[in-house]
C-alpha cells in the first residue's frame, strides 16, 4: 500500500476525518483543552489534515486566553465587561460557523 492510501483510509478513533475534526472543536467545551490536546497528539503524525486542524484549534485556544487576560485587566476601568461579553459571543458564533 502507498503512504497516501494509508492517509486516506485512516480513521481516527473509528470516525471519518471530518466528524473527528468537528469533534475536536466541540471537545473544547466538553472536555476542555486537555481532551482536544489528547485527540490531536494521538493523531497528528498520521494525517496532515488532522495536524493542521489541531494547530488551528490550539491557536484559537491560546488567542482566547490572551484576550481573556486583556479583558480581565480592562475590567478595572469597566470596559472589560463589555469586551468579555463580546469575546464570549464571538467565540460561540465562530464555533458554530
């Protein structure tokens, strides 16, 4: 078998690639970043598609953490509460899109 055929036939955790990638995104809210990290680390070397999605998810998680710290600091001048609300709404919208 060719290496490309193995990548195409690979089913992480018994799922097709697209449902597994969607589950990686949703697992942020179900199991936190730890479950997402486990899902990504166990499959990243077997498929470049999954590796790219895992990198995007962790970029998103780190960005959310940085924005949250910025909102917490700005809460002392009261604008942080509005930014925190906007951050949460935007995260939910981006997750669903």
